[in-house]
């Protein structure tokens, strides 16, 4: 069925062949009604802004199940104490109505642990929280020959944006390069910081060993490196982190929720670097550089790589499918 959307200033009208609807909320009500939901159906809400209320009302009428996917950090740590929590505004309504939600989905086991405890503490709800990754890998990527991996090579891949702090990665590698001049660093991705990062590399006279390589298909590129470096201070999951461990790469990154803590087992397949100032996000880049040097000088790459492969197995597509199956079956318990 097709319809026309007519916008007149702040007024929005939706014209169907046999019906006129005068608001987006009414349009959603009409859409949900047309679905003819039953108790056998499951509705999954992804950021329910301006729609969660209608969805909960519709599900209550037909007794269908409702789940909420949480894609990001779900609360503000600086605005939370023993008596009050500031939920992420995208999920606030759903958390406050947790007694009407059948399940929540987060991407990592650590976030599941935190959210489960918070729902109990602040909302008095023993909510069903499932950790299901937002991505998966079909197989582990292993090079046919370990000689394919270039010695002392580092890779990172991300949007070239402020919050990814690629400039910190560049500065750290430059410092490490003074101790180990064999080090090379390839940066994949594009974004608003491309030009500034190019200037920084030139300013630090590092263009001989640090390259900006733009967007590329990385499927078979991770296996050519020996280390993945992440200087982001916030990764809800981190698909590139998953791809890195799935290609046997050790990772150096900050000790921040949730991706790094999921994929890095400190001292076994990489290193988590803590902030050197309590209650403040501040990281000593000299420590990052020293950790890079330590990894290449003292660590057994084969052992670290094998541990990364083992960690990645939990994120194989076949295992993620089983998690979805377990969740849906649990709704009938």
C-alpha cells in the first residue's frame, strides 16, 4: 500500500487511498494495527524515540513480546550515584518501563553484567538481558604462511574522526619508532580528520613508515600485520576489533568499555592501558609507545596470536545464531 506524505510547516499529514492520518504517532498506531500482531510475535525495538510508547501499547493489547536493542553506552557514569542513574536518552523510556519489556539485548558480556545490575538497583526489575554481538565472522582468517605477516607492522582501521584519536596513535608510534626503527603503521579509513592527520604525519617526519591508506576491503589484509592499535576512548563493540582478533592479531588499546575489554585479555593477546588520572579520561601516550616496544621486543607473537584466534571463536556466525535461537526459545519458558 502506498501513501502520500504532505508537510505543511509543523503539520504532517499522511494520505492513504481510504484514510487520512494527521500525525506520525497516529501513523505508527495504524501500522502496528495493520500488522495484526499475536502472542506468537516478537517486536524488536532499536532506539524507540517517539515510538516506544505506541509499541508497548500495541504489544499489551495482543500480548506480543517486546525486546530492546541497546547499541551504545546506556548511561552517564559521571551523573550516576547510589541513588540515581542518568540513562542514555535514547533508551530512558524503555528502561523506566522495564517491567513491560520482555528482554534487552546488548553487544557484550560486560555490558550485560552492568545493565542487569542497574535494572535491579534503580528500577527494581530482574530484567532479561542477553549479550548478542552486533556482528560476527564467518571464519577465522589465517595466513597460508606466517611469513605473510610483515615484522614490526601495525594496523588500525576506523573512521578518521576526533573521538577515534588517531592522532594519539600516530604520536605513540612515532615515539616507539625511535626505539624500534623497523616499526611501520598503516591507517585505514576515511573521515573529516584525514587532512589534519596527513599534516601531523608530515610534521613528525613520519611519512616513510606511517601511511594513510583510505577505505579498502580489509577482509584479507589483517593477516599481513602483527599488531592492531586502538586509541579510541569509546567502543561499544568494535567490529574492526573483532575482525582483528579473527585474523589472529594481538591488540593494544585503552582499558575502556566495552569493545577493548571484550577482545583484549590483558597480557595474553594484547594490553589494556589504564588512564593515569582517576575520574578523568587521560592517557599517557608514552605508556602506549612503551607497550608497543615491549610487545615487539618481549612478547611471543605466536602465543598472543593463538589467544586472539581462540577469543574470536565465540563470535563465529554459527555461535551468534545459536544465541539468537536461545533468546527466542526462552520467551516461551
